[in-house]
């Protein structure tokens, strides 16, 4: 089949989709979620290079398996290619990136500029984060900014979108069309406050949230119960963070060194008891997906497979969350075919023309 | 009771607590951090209800003194009031003088002591024991804020979304600013009432 995928602009894959009533963005992720389909998102491991091919190769392994790709903003306070840069590359090729914005590195002036720039490049989804402290990363001597926090950042983006104004009140000529996201961590203290904090994020503008790694399903279930009781599941799409653990040793390391990730002993015991720990880690991830997808109010999963990105397709496939649906995938389109038909010869012809020859043939 | 235990000196404590990097959050050296005490700050959070009651009276009193502040000039009293406010709140809450105090909405736990200066709730990095991700020995400001707010009469104030900090108000007196605003609001309300009464009389 040539062209004509469901969520694609017929005029070009890099262009925004037609606006739909009730939608605030012109992106694919919002369409998938609002149609009530189970969404799958993932995270691109940002390269430490200036080569665009690195980004494209890393995005390619997700083709046809995910609805959106998170472009992380120096996650863990480690320096990588910026989220704006990754988004610029991905939108060119028609992918649906989720641009992460962390408050650690930029003040409100830089952030509002990036929101406009990202939206102009065709980024439809933005995820507002506080960001890890600089002590966690490779450059602990950096100055932490934290001018806004995730909540005021969400509100800033919402004001820009809905009121068409900067935080200062100055008018925008064209407001950005965005689907706003936030992060939740139901597994860190104060546990009673966490559902209310989601409510605050919704009040500030969050339309979807992605959770921290979920390894403790019973704990997540109690959280969701509270969230449903408060009525937040009708106002916000909740995507559960999942991911494969490479081994029991990694799990232990993550537990003691990465703040905010809660891994219960039972998980570590299960990994330790396995013959092939890597395979067991993947199976554990699939089992967790199968459990959380049944919880009412869960709209999708966010698969974070850091340095195991090749497993994302297998995990999504084996858990069967897509139910046969195929997310958007780059395919040969009608116009690509036209270009190929007319210009294919340049790949094969071996003509080296000098300017002198060109002048001669012109006469 | 006379078991011989290895002597724990200050140096051992510092060595144990010192991070492996040179990073010093909030300019506090490892030596200072070990000696630092959060006792007063935590006392304030535990007695948040009492302090809430006290502050309400105190704010009323400040508002009563509005003619005095106005007579002397708000600009002129700023210095002395700030001097007192900085010391009192510095002792009670480890106040950082952001100039836009929201202690009543945060369970009497000052959010500017959070290394990320979050004003809307805890980040996702809170440790399982309720301590801070950045400063492992400090109880998370927001875990304490939630505890404190639940003791207070206005326990739902913690749920309002706070605006970003206006950095231009740093090192100014929040007491005087709140009083001036309250007085202005009161005058505006009185003017509106008078206006309404006048239009009512003329009609």
C-alpha cells in the first residue's frame, strides 16, 4: 500500500494533522488516546554525538510499535543531545516526539522560547518535568536553575496555548497547539499526597501523565483506586511506566542509586532465581504490562528500556497491548514514489559533467 | 552498659556522610551538614496549627498598624521590619527571604529549603525513608509540609497551584507586602461599597 495511513497528513508526513474538535494539539498521540486505544510510548536513548543518523537509527527500531517517542532532556542530569534537537530531527521524518522540558537547566525565558520553537517544528506533545538534581549526573558542578517547577511550567504552557500569552502577559501572534503531559511517581513518599498531586497537575494543565517505573503492581493499584475515587481518570490519560531489568544486580544498583525508583524484594528474588536473568527481566516486564493494562483508568504504557531498546518491539508484541493495531510507521508514499521514478537514474548514471560541458550542451 | 564501642569522632561522621563528589548542595560543606540540625524547623511543622492561629492574629495586628506604616512610609519601615522578619523566620523556619511567603499553604515548612525550590509539592525523587534526594540527611521539605498541612485548619491550601517565584521580590519583607495588599483590598472594597451606595441613592 502506498500512503494513506490513518494518522498522517496527506500533504506530507512532517506536517501537522488536521485539527479535530475537542483536541488541543494536531498530533498523533492525542488522537490515539482520545479514540480510546491503548497507547504505547517509549523513550529514545539520546546520543552523545552530533550525527543525525544516530537519532534516526535509534528511532527506527521502534517503527510500527509505538505511538510516540519521548525525547529526553538530559535525563538523570547527564549531558546528551538536547530534546529540542532530537525533536527537530524526528519531526522532519514524521515521528511523533514527546518533547521533555526539565526545569533544571533553563529559566522561564529559555523555556517559553523552546516551547514556541518546538511547536513551530511540529512537536505536538510536551512533557513538563522538574528534572533530577545536578548531583545525580555527570556534571555535579553545574548550577541548578529550577526557576519554574513542573507545576508552574505546565501552567505556563497552558497559558501560552489557551490564552495566547507569555507568562508576562505579552501576546503571541500564533499560540502553540499542544498536548500537555506530566510525570507522576506513585511509589515515593508522601504516599497519601501523591493522588492529590496528580489533581494539582491536572488543574495546572496536564492532559496525560507518564508514571515512574512500576514494579509494585499492588501499590499502583491502591494509587489508582484513590485516583479513580477523586475522579481524575476522566480528566487525564494515565500511562504506566514499565521496563525490563537487565539482571538482579542492575535492579539492586538502581534501587540504591537512582532516586525515586521503587523495586520490591520479590522482583529481585524472582530475577535472582532465573537461569537467564535478562530474559526473565523481559518476561517480568510483560507480566507487569498484562497486570496493569487491566486496571481501570490506565490508558497506555510507557516502555522505558534504557540500553535495551531492541526489546521494546518484542515486549509490545508479546504483551499484545496493541490488539493487532499498528501504530504509524514510515512508509513509501505517493510523492516518494514520484521522486523515485523521475530521479532514480541519478543513482545509477555515471555522468560527471564539468561546467564547461554544461555550457556546450546548452548551446 | 559498659560495652566498649569504637569511638565515633566527628571526622568519622563527616567521612561517612561526605558525598563522593565535590558537590556541595546549597553551599553547605559536608562538615557543616553533619552538624546541621533541623530541630527548630521540624518543631514548627509539628506545631503548624498553633502557628497558623498565631499568624492569623499577627497579620490582623499588622493590618491594624497600617496607618502607622503608612504614616512612617512603607519604604522607610521596610529595613527594620525586614531585619526582624529575617531573623525570626530564619530561626523558626530556616527562611530564605524569597519575599512571597506561602508558609500557610505549605504546612509551615518553607519550600525554599527544597534544593529544587519546588513550591507545588514533592518531586519524584523522595527517598523511601522520606529524606531528600539531593541532601540525604535532610527530611524532605514536602513530606513534612504534607504532615504539617494536615494538622492545620486550612488543610486544603496545599492543593492550590502556586505561581512561580518572582525573583525581584527577594530580600523584601513579605509581612509588609501582605499588609499593604490587604489594606489596598480593604480600601478598594470600601470604595466600591460607597460607590454602590451613592449610585443607589441617586437612582
